[in-house]
C-alpha cells in the first residue's frame, strides 16, 4: 500500500537490484498481475461544506502539495469530498491533518454522491498522518468530521484516495426479493389460500429445505389465520407495527406433534398489529421462534391447544394489551415490552425492561424481573417507504423500558435496498464477499446457502439481514462467517448449520486478541441461530465465538441436535456451544443446549447474561464420557477462573441423560468465587430422574433427586 512520508525516498543498491529483478520477472510467463492500487484523488474535483477563507479551498487537499491545505469554518460538523470521476475499488484513504484535526470522523463512500455508506469511523482521532485500509466501491469519497479536537475548524494538508479501476464487474445492489418472499397488499386475492399452502408444506418439515417469508404491505387485512410452520417468517412492511393490521390471528400450535410444542422451532413473527378473533392469539413455540415488534390488541397464549408442554421462548419490543398466558411454558424471556399481565410460571420466567411485568419473586413464583435492560438495540427490519424498500436500523438504547416505537417514529436510520446485495438461492461465497468488498450490505432471501469459503464482514456498520430463516452451511470445514474488529456490525435473522467436515467454529465475531473498545457502537447478533446435526451429520468445535468487546448477543439458540439425522455422541460432535473472549459482552436471551463439554465458556471480563436456558447433552454414553478431571460433568455455564467481574440473572440448566440415567453432574454452573462475580436466580432440574445434579453452582445448592422434575434453586451467589 502507498505510505505517506515527509521526505523523498532514497534508492539503495539493494533496492536497485530488486527493481531490476522485478523488471526481468515481468518478461517471464506467469499468472496475470493484479492491478496495483494507485492514487485516484489527486487533481480531481473536491468540494466541502465550508472553507475558512479563500486561501484554504477544498481543492488544496487533493493537489499533491504538502504546503497547501483545506480548512473549514470553526464549527461541527463539516465535510470534504472528492469526485474520482468514475466508479473505482477503493482500498485506502490517507489523511495528512494540520494541527486542527478531527477527534471524531467518518470516511464515507458513494456511487452517486447522494447516498452514503460508512467505510471507517473513529471517535479517537489523534491527527498527524492517518492511513486507513478500507474496502468499497465508490465514485465519491468523503471525510465527514463529527467533532473537532481543537477550537479551530478541520484542516487537511492532503486527502488521498487509493484504489483500482477496471477490476471486474460491479455487483448491483437492490432488485427483487427472490422466489421465496411472498408479498401481500390488502387487495391481493386468496391470501388465506397461499398462507395455507405454505403451512401445509412446512407444518412438520422440521429438517426440510423449504424457506419462506411473508411480507404484508401497510394496510388492514380481514379474516386471516396465518398458521406459521417451520422456517417461515411473517412480517409487516410498515415503519411501526400499527401500520399493518391483521383482523385475525398469527398462530403456532402443535397438532403435528400430538399437542406437544417442545419442537416448534425456527419461525418468527414481526412488526404487525393483531386483533385476534377470539380475543387471544396463540403462539405456542419453543426455541428460535422470536415474537418481535408485535402489537397484540388482546391476549397472547403461549401454550398449545390442550396445554401440552412447550419450551420457549422470546418476546421483544412488543405490546400485548391483554394478559400473556404462560401456562405450560417451562421458561420464557421478555425484553423491552409492555404487557397487560402474566398468568403463571413453571421454572424460569425472566423480564427486563417490561412494563406490566410481575414483581421479582424467584423462586416462589420463579419470576426474575429487572426494571430495565442495560443496553439494547432492536433488530433491523425491512419496510416500505412509499414504494421503495428500505432497511430500518434502530438506534442503541441504554436503560430501556417499554417498546422502541410506542411514542411515535422509532429512533434510528434507514438504508435503501439499493445499498444491499440481495442474496438469492444459488449465490456463492465468492460473490457474497465481492459484494461486501464493494461496500454493499447483505439481505439474504429465504433459502439454503452452501459456502466453500468464509463470508468476511470487514466494514463498520455493515448490516447482514436474513429473511425466512435463511440458512448458511459451510461445506468444507471453514468458518461460515467472520466479523472483523470494527464498529457497529448488525447480524440478524440467520441459521448457521454445520457441515459434515468439522469447522473450528461456525460464527466468529472479531479476531482473536482484539483490544478495540466498541462501546459507543457495538456489534449486535440477533436471532442468529446455530445448529450442529439434525438436518444431517455436522461437526464444529465451537458453535459461536465472540471476541469483539462490547458485543450484544440478543436472542440466540445454539443447538447440538438431540434428534433428527446425523445425531450421535461422536456423529455430530461439538465440544463448546458459546465462547466469549471479549470484554463487556452482554447476552440477552441465551439458549445453548447439548454440547459435548461446556455449553457456555466465558473468558472475557465484565460479561453479563440476562436469561439462560440449557439442557445438557442427552446422549452421553456413560459417566466417563463427560468426566472433567475430578469433576463429574462439564458445567452448562463456565466462567473462567481468571475472570474478576461477571453477572447473570435468571439462569437454568436441565439434564436428561436418557442413554445412561445413572450419570451424576456435579453442578450446572461453575464460576470463580470473587466479589465481582455475582449470580441471581439460578436453578437446575433433572427431567424425570434421568441423571441428577449434585449442586446448583459450584458446591452450593441442594441436589436434585427422584423423578418429580422439581428444580433446585439458588437465589443469590455468592
């Protein structure tokens, strides 16, 4: 890459020899040379939001003269931009600041000069020469100063953009949403017929390949009952839930499984208002079935018809005007919502930032209630602005309580679909990565995507959004997706399914050893589910790894399959479910089950978890298979001995060792005994006496016993 220097380079004898060799090599046959990055900005038209005076014009920053400069007026914000004259692949921006530099600024890219994407941002600029490696496609490049470091303006001696032109076809953004997205408006005929056709296909297709997204344009729809099966999502296309009203129901029941809802996985409802026909809607689900941004103008029943078992679940950013009937739900987490009441509890019901939530009373009844959620950012969603599709990215909230939309327009920003590569079935990882390198976001339409290389998300503020439980499968032992050490990436609405060749991990957020503080603009991982086995033999050493500091993981189910195809102690081996190495990571709604060793392994400092649900692996063949040195079994939730500060609220672990019911587990939770390590409202349960726990956390808490499926609890530890 080009490097700025204050002095002209001196050519040594060694350098001359190297140059001669390089010249000779050009004459030899070989692989085609790649175009080298070149300075694209020098002498090109430049404009700015302001200038200090006639002697500091915008063009002075791109004239190649280190003795001339651009300087702005003495106010925030300000910008300078250059028109490269044609679309180019941009890979580096070098800024030579005068003494009046930016403390906080962004580098932004645009292909049309009107719509901009952020390629780099910082709040800790130090002036001098700042060289930034970026990736994107642009004709226009802008430095956007947010906060000055001095009382003067912003001033640049040189603003240099490097890159290449003519490197291949540009991947277009936008376009149609593919064959598996079904869009309705109030005038669409036979909506119920289409809903029923998809449900008939998906009702019991637990490990099938069908993926569907229903989208309802703003308006009112009468007399519908949208039954939602596997890998089916239903959403409104308004900016607020009340923009799209169904006078009817969105229903999940368990008739396909004899009235037992414990396998009603992988589906979702979002951004709709419902007027249920009977006054109460039924959403009888288990894991990986989020109910987000919904307004139910009545009650909500979380149990199946007949009140068989259910093992959910998750509600966020929703308003339920009537009562939520928990009934047979074993556990549930509700975040940043408003409810008219809650009927009862079984083992573990957790609320944070919920208006109308029951008072804290664990374990009698087992309610864990936090007045607010410390940090949250709602999931991005697709909506219609007039006739144009856009993705709304909600703003980060601190101390949230209640919905993000209850007081009118939500806070956040919109990104037009033209800035997304709309990924459709058949797309490969090479094309997906090329789109990311151009600076596009990703919108995965419903489908199953096999990738032969890692999807690399390297640009700050990139949105990767899936529709209809879009599924990514790594075919040859690669990590399905990696996120760089950058601010503000949003991953949402995806299922990552392990392939038959062992992957080191399936999702990696941040590289190992990162030290960057992302508190101002954290990465969020929302409704991203991980599966090892079930649809076929799959293997991964770790399901999900979080290395980036300050990451928010909001609702995930990381599952090593206990049923389906390709299931067995070694057949779908995966030792660890969720590993956290980053500091200040927050998990809200953490479901992790059935891993061969630790389900959760937390190594970072100041981690927090609000709600955790776990089952230990059913299929351990005997006590020896799970022995952890002198400890009987690997804990469901392990905090590293080196950690000094950690806190958790409302955590539960269950065992069902049905292959060898004599197995004993020393504890569900293993944590260091330090003043900064605190846990609230813990429980362990033996399901029908198939295995037993000796303690709840470390050596604290009574053992489970017998076949009565009665929890053993600890209200506070230490």
